[in-house]
């Protein structure tokens, strides 16, 4: 069973991706302090979800495919979370000998 997405929907998603790309560039040039990373990640996740749901047609796939895609996103989120906790805690203890 395949789903044929209307061209208008595909063009709308493409336009949204282009707008979000411009937002990404503009946000990178503005100093938001602590919020630079969360805003950039929110835009990136939004773009990734649009690509996965619409262009990869996960939105119209069987439930098993949707659950598998969601599990992949969850696992990626866990990996990013643990990477960021390690990265952000590097300077907490200091370096021996300094």
C-alpha cells in the first residue's frame, strides 16, 4: 500500500524547510546566550521531522514502521542527551596539575 502525496503538500513542506533553513542561519548570527543551542536543536528537529514524516512517508506507513521510526528518534535523543551531559560537565572538576 503506497500513498501518493499531493504535489501541493510536498511544495509546502519544501517551502517550510527553506524557511527553517533561513531561520537557522539567522539564529546562528544572533547571540542568544544560553538559548543558542536549544533554539538551533529545535529548528533541526523540526526539519528532521518534516523530512521523515512527509518525504519518507512515515506518516502514511503502518503502525510498526511509525513505532520503529519513533524508537530511532528516541534513541538518538538519548545519545545526544548523554553526549551533552558529558560535554557540559568537562570543566566541573578541573584538570590535575593546573
